[in-house]
C-alpha cells in the first residue's frame, strides 16, 4: 500500500497558522466573556453603591430637616393678630441652610420679628443664622433702638468671625393700634397685601451683617389696618407668588 504523501512545507505553515488563529479566537472569546462578567459585576456594585448613597443622603437630609424645624419657634399667640409660617424647600431631603427667623413678645406687648438669611449652605450657615438671631434677640431685650440693632449685631459678632455674612430684616408690630416699624440690612423687603388685593413692598435701605458699613439707614413706620390680608416677610430670593422657598409671616385680625 502506498503511504500518503508528506505535507509540503507551505502546507505545514498553513496548518500551523490556522491552529494558531483558532487558539487566539478561543482565547479572545474567553476574555470577552470574562470582561462581560466583570462589567456586569461592576455595574451591579455601582448600582448598590448609588442606592446606599441615596439612602444615606435621604437619612442625612431628614435629620438636618428635623434639626432645622427644631430651631424654628412656634407661632406667636397675640390677641388680634394671626401669625403663620410656610416653608417649602427645593427638595424634601435637601440639607439645612441659613434661612431662619425668630419672633417673640416684648414686655410692652409688641411683637418683634427677626428674619435672617446667612451666607452659605448646610450646617455652617445654619449656625451663622442661629448666632445672628440670638444676638438680635439679646440686643432687643436689652432695649437697644430698632434702628441700631443691625449695626450693633455686626459690631458684636464680626470680631469673632470675619467671614460671617447675613442679611437681616427686623419688624416690630404693635397689635393694639397696628403700628409697624421695619429695619433692614440687605434683606428682601416685606410685602404688604391690602384688602383690595393690591400689594406693595415696604422698602428700607440698609446693609447686612458682615457688609461694609452695616446697619439700617432708617426705620420705616406704617400702620396696618385691621382686616389687611397679610404682611409677608420672605427668607430667600428664590420666591415667586406664592412659590417655593418662602417664609411668610401673615398678620390679620
């Protein structure tokens, strides 16, 4: 029987090349499968991390919101006057900020209202706003004139914190005769809504705490008629009637 002819050198090279190609193709498919499995694992880990971060972010936001709510005083109870508050943050779980207010009744029966918007975000600005409201309350109870309180607050606080900046609006209301007095330090003006549906801003010029030459330039005096729908004091500029991020203090008989 005649033996098969031996493959020539070119045939051997061709066979070796095909074998090598098949080996490389198999190795390529194996690497693709491993890479796909790795990508799938990384994606699953990324999704888990995102869900965990979202859970932590929401829990953190709820904690800070509870802290911010605890810092706000309850509505005043003054005969003949209704005080109300509405706060609508940008998001339910947004961190606390520098928007804060304070109100209390003076020994003569007048109601004092302080509205503060401290520079910054988070707990640092909340601390600044709380420091400002406490300083203002102390100065008011020490019977400092309303027109000097913004300037005096700056003199008291800025030596301890040169980076402190905050806008302040002060309101003093006599519930007996409706007399209203306003002092301002770079804050948004109060909005007075009248019984006929019209409104006007009660402009008072002044510069806030931490600003150059701080203080209210004068005190605006006006009288609220009984039955006026309300006086609105806003905390933040992100506000449109009656949109989010507002802090109205509504007064009516």
